C-alpha cells in the first residue's frame, strides 16, 4: 500500500514539474511562436503579436523591448521595427 501511495505521489510531482517547465519554455518568446506564414499577411501577423503584447506586464514589456532593440540591430526588418515601436508606445501608456 505504501509503495502504491509513493508511486502515485511521485507521478503527480513529476507531472507538475513537467508542466511547470513546459509552461516556462512556452512563455519564453511569443515572437518565435509557430504561425503559418503562408496564410497570414504582415498586418495579420502584427495584429496577433500586438494582441499578445497587450497582455504583458510592464516588466515583461521592458524585457521584450530590449530583445527587439537587439533584434533590430542584428536582423532589421519592417516587422521588427513595427513591433519595437508598438512596445515603446505600450511602455509609455503603462508607465
């Protein structure tokens, strides 16, 4: 009986740990989420990214801003520039 209880507790702890680790990795970067590019236009992609940015806290916005500043230097593109501009506007609003 004790062995069965121990096995059940171990399984629950393992499942909880796996969920916590997978949640942390899925939240890492919303910009890198898999969005089918053949069905979305640039405006649709921006709209989806803007909706996700609207849900972020002030601290997360600051982290994302730093990430996009670097990304604009290393990979300049229209999409990166527009996202950075939107993040900076959101930071002014949430201040």
